[in-house]
C-alpha cells in the first residue's frame, strides 16, 4: 500500500476550502510549493532578457492562487496576472504592493475598483481605452495599464484598425501610464510553427508605431522559443504547475501535484458482468477467475473527467491499473486484479511524477490545463515545501 506523503510544511490557505485531515478525505491533492518555486526559477533563467510574471488565473490553475502567489512573491516574483477582476480582488490582500493585472480587460463601470485596489487592466479595445482615459481625467492623474495588441489570436486585443487609430492619434493614450504592451502567442508549444515568427514580426511592427513601452510576448512555451522572443516581461502559467511547455521534448519542469483517491469497496465481478452506467465495460473470461474491481471516491464532480471512461488509469505502488466503465459523478472503478493487496481504504494514485497532467490529458483527449483546472473543491488540498 502506498503510504500518504508526510508534509514538511502544510499551508492551510486554500481559499474557500475547509481542508479535512488526509485520513478522513476521500481524495487528496498534494501541492509542492517548492517545486513551483523551482519551476519559476528555471523560467527566470530561460528568460534572462527581462522579468518573469506568474499567471495565477483560474485559482492558480486549480491549485490555490492565494497560497501559490504568496509563496512566489516570497521567492522574488513581482508581477502577477489573472483573468477576471473578481480573481484580482480576491488575490490582492495576499500580494499587497505587487503588480497585479487583469488579462480580460476593463469591465464597464468597474474603473473605481481597479483604481482603489491598484489593479491594472489589459486594455484591448478603443472603448476600454476611452473608459480608462475618462477615469484618469476624473482622478486627475495618469492611470497604469497594459495595452493588448491582437497579432493572430482574434479574441481580445486591438485589431489592425484600432491599432492604426491609436498610432495616428496619440491622444487616445493621454492620461494612461503605459506599463507594458503585450500580445498572446497562438501556437508557441509547437516551436516550428511559422505562426510564431509571424506574430513576433507583427508585434514588433505594432510596437514601432506606438509610444515606447516595455514589451511582453511570451507565455510558458514562448519562453522556450529562443532569443528572438526575448522581451521585458514573460507571462508563464502552465509551466509553473508542472505542465510540459515543450511537448515534443522531455518535460523540463518539476512535478507539482500528487492526487490520490480512496478505495471505498472491492468486489469480484464474474465474466460477462458489466460495470457502471450503460454497461460500457464487460468483464472478460479469464482462467484466473473473476476480476477484482475497486470503486474509488472520485468522479466528474471532482473534475475527474468523464472522457477518461474506459481509458484512464491509476497507479498503486508502481502497478498501472485500468479504469473500467464510466466515470460517474462521485465514483470511478478500476480493475485491480493485478494487486490483491489493495483493500478498502487504500489510496490509488491518479496524478504524480510518473503520471502527470499531460499523461492524463492524453488519455482524456484534452490538455494538461483542463486536467488541473477541473479538479474540484471536494478534493482536500495539502501544501508542502513552504
């Protein structure tokens, strides 16, 4: 049986979660803060041209933004990005005095909250720029902001027409303390994709038409694209949490998460009997007799994706065990015939150093980002290495 990992230091600061003792929990997620800090240092080494921010949106990719941001701030990180203003307001008390920006831009009518809490919007439209300029006039001072240029994503950011309007009339930016000009790479995880160079060139051309300001172009994978993508500020997210930023090569990042689910029941299933909803798995004939099926206390309500049905795996003391049947809301079943020593109360490993978010994502037909950000509030979080 795999013994629960003994925490070196536990930081009980996961916002909104009352962490049960691991001995009482149905599923436990261990988060290694020292590994996150080590990943941050590696990214800083790779991006020697400028500072490195931490993207902690989606509650730190599901791992707890408050705890992670505070730990990274203690380890030298000075810049933080989230997606929504609500995330920024929740995070601000934990990183007081640090640069904090909202990637999704300025919500109409929320200017006072941005100003009062020293939160920067990434302005991505003429309407947002006009609203922020109006707020600056009302405050009788310049207000800090980031200017977001769209160079190919076609989601947020100034399009070519809006960029030309600003380039032709600098008064658009009157009253704005322009801290950075940024863009977002479309395909940086594929180093050979020509889109990367096209975006780099388009961004350089856009910046040449604007007032001089520090630049930010690289995300996690972009940091590994080489010196052509050097800038004043990088904005990694996924790599901090152990997701591979170079998926065609060995993962350079340290493993951060260790997820285990408790076995609730073991039963023998005879050949021809089925498992789970809609009977999608049938026990095959075997000269060894019935299959031993373990029901574990985790399901899609906990973020263990339904698409893992009949495709996922768990690990127990080095043995890989297949997920059989449908993942249901609260329960998932595994064929543990190979491990007769598994008993109710045992913990099956679902994420760990040998079976990380990218591996589970390949089984689920998604990416490691979704695996981490899907992990639900019922899972007990323990923090190590503070």
